[in-house]
C-alpha cells in the first residue's frame, strides 16, 4: 500500500529537493501544496501517512493549519508531522501538543531526511503487519 | 566564464538533486534583480521596512536550500543577512546597520552571480 | 492598576515640566522626559523595559516628531503601542503626516487637562486591550489545551498580526483627526459575521481567534485595493477603512467574500463550526459638511449598515445594544 505524503511548502526549490529525495522510494506518493489554503484542502480531503509543513506559507501559516487539523475531526488529526524550520529556531523548547512532531532544520541534509522517511515507512509497515495478525 | 561548469552540481552533491539545482539557478537571476530593485528603493528613501522585509524573505529562501545544493557559504551569508535585517527591523532602527548590511548584500549578490 | 510607562519627547523644557506635573496630578508617575528624538531613541534602545505609550512633540529641531514616530513604529515591539502627537495649533497640517507615520492620536498645546486625561484614558484602554491580545498570543504559541483566559464576545481584539490590521479604537481616533477634505475621500465598509455568536459558543478562544483570522484574511484578499486598514470591532464585526472610490460594487465584493469563505467549507465541517455567513454593508462616508458627532459615529454606522445588508428590507439582525 502506498505511503502517502503531503508537503506544504511554497518554495519551489525545496519542493523539488523533497520530490527528488523521495524519488528513490518505491511506492511513495507525494502531494504538494503551495500554500496554507491548499494544504488544508488536501489534508481535509484525503488521509496521509505523513505531512511535512514549512512554517511560513501564504494565506494560512503552517501553525494555524496544524491547529485546525488537530482541533477538528479530520482524517489527518493524528497523522505524523515533520516541521521544517530554520536552524536557529530548533533550539527552542517544543511547544506543548507538538511533542510527537519531527523537526528538521533547513537546509535539509539529504542523508538525514531520507533516513527519517525510511524509518517512518518501516514503522507504518510494522503497524500494518501487527494489526493484520 | 565556463557556463557548462556553472551548471554542474558542486562536488559531493548527489546526482538526484540535479533538477532542484536547476530550479535554484533559474530562480537566482530574478532574485538578484529583485534584491537590486529593493536596495535601490531603500537608497532612494522609500519605505524601508517593507523593502528590507522582502529582502529578508528572499534571503530566507536562499538560506533554506543553498547548503543542500552544495553552496554552504552562500547559505550562511544569506542567513546572516536575513537575521541581521530582521533584528534591526524588530529591535531598533531598520536602517541602523544599513551601511555594512548593504555591502554584505552586495557580496551575496556577487556570489550568486558567480553561479550563473 | 498598573501605572502606564510613558516616554515624553519635547525640546521645550518648560512644557515638559508642565506636562510632567499634569500627568502626575492625573496619577501617571512613571513618565520619562527627553528633549530630542536622538535622546528618545537612545533611551528606548538602552531600556530593557518597554514603554506603554509615547507623547511626541511634532516640531523639534533635527529629527522631528513625525520622523521619530516612524522610527518607533518600525520597531516590531512598538508596532501597535499608542503614540500621541503633541502639536501647537499652527502645526495641524503635520498631524496628517504623523498619522501616515503611524500615530494613534494627538492633542494640542496649550495643555488642556481634560483633553489630556481623555487621551490617556484611550491610551490605557489600548494598552489593556493589547495586553489581553498578547496574553492570548502567548497561549497560541504555547498551544495550551486549557483556556487560561476567557475572551469576551464583544472584545475588539486584533485577530491577526497582519500589517493591515489595526485596533478598532485607533481607527476611530484616526478618523477624528482628519480634516474635512481627507474625510470626504474615505469610506468605511462593515463586514459582519451574522453567526459569529454560534461559533463563539462552540469553540474555545484559540479556535475562535483562528476562525476570525481566517475570515479577516479572506476579506483582505477580496479587497485588492490598497491602501486599506481593517479592525475587528467585536461580536464578529469587521470594519474596513479605505478610499471612497475603491468599493463601487459592494454586492460584487460580498459575492467574492462569500465565495472565498465557501472554499473553506471542509474546514468548518471538520471543526464542527457553522460556515461563517458574511454580510457586507453599503460603504459609509462623511459628507463634506459632517459634524464631529457624525464623524465619530462613522464606524458604528458602517457596522449597522452591514447588519442591515445590501438587500431591500432587513436581513438577519444580531443583538445590538
């Protein structure tokens, strides 16, 4: 079953970087949203295994989108979240309610990003197998 | 300038990032022009805060990807420009460090032009 | 009641002494007086504690009050702090450029104690409002599940930190300082969310602020005119102040705003909130002969116009006191 990822990111270069890094994985389907509004529309319409958010986005910023998704009864309420952030912000304490989120600073280090994706795919497979037993 | 070398990926960057590298190069020309227009506006005495905010936003985007694509120094310069601009806008006179900052921005633009 | 921390800037030492004395009589003891813009900027930069408000003389040598106002406004911590300009009657022409630079209000020399008291009361109201909004923003950053502070439905809180959003009180004060010709060039347009009370009941204060922030963004995007400023008046009412010529088709604007809101349909059903129903009012402007009372009620009339709506006769009305 395909591993579905939503990327909410307005920078074209980052979009292409993520797209390229994911190209090495078979059976990963990537949906790209260029702003907060599109991201919300996508996240309320279909379920994703993973959602990747950039902080600054036009229309609605990443934080408000995540708050909306968690406040409502959407299918992605409990989906795994990766937040892209600038290096300097990583040092701050994680905000309550975001403890499970993975923070990846930009510029993205290819090996680290791919390792995280690999781990998440493997975890999802393991969950599927154990619930099938 | 050897244009074929300019388009090649820097050493150590995986081939899979070729497409992203190209997108970055394509955007760089427009960004250089935009930053030049904005610095002109500041020199002319137009709304400094909005011009400087936009320069900071462009620098933020460059800083977010340059390291991944094999240009860590450009990334660091862009991040420094972004943070200094934001600090000046937020905590004091936005033009407080304009003299030294406009030189830093010039240097950043020169480094970006070398990529083209 | 916390003492307002005020910075007063004026090169006229005699006036400064009178001002400080009067402020003390009115109960404001935490006042710092400096004689120039340069001194003011130095004090601001060297002081870890923020000022609650500024009193700036317009006419000063070197850097004048208007330029100082601009520089203070450029600092993000002071983006919305009350700045009151002080001017002698002859300087009234500068008052408009002061407002363009971001001033909140003004009063004239010679010092009238009653007027000063009124201006400071406005300053206090603004400070209290902003403190509540700041507390909320802190909570938003900390994602607290338990609402630490309830907000009131009719609190005129700025719901989004965009540069076109202003405090409702500041918008009202700004209108009162315009001369007849300037006023004639402005129009106020009301936008009301007729079912805001329902959303307020159904969600917590973070959810309600996010709900209003989304609506404000849709309205701002539909306006496409610059410049404009928007204020939340409380009770889910917004007022936009813009050029008189900017909105010639309020019905078209209403359709566009409604379409924008409708595009968030899925969001509202996922949140269990009613889709906001927006009514736009007929633009309201002052006539060239307007009296002061008419000007000060301009924004209220814009709100009422929104509640009446654009169709003939009355549409759904909200509780209005």
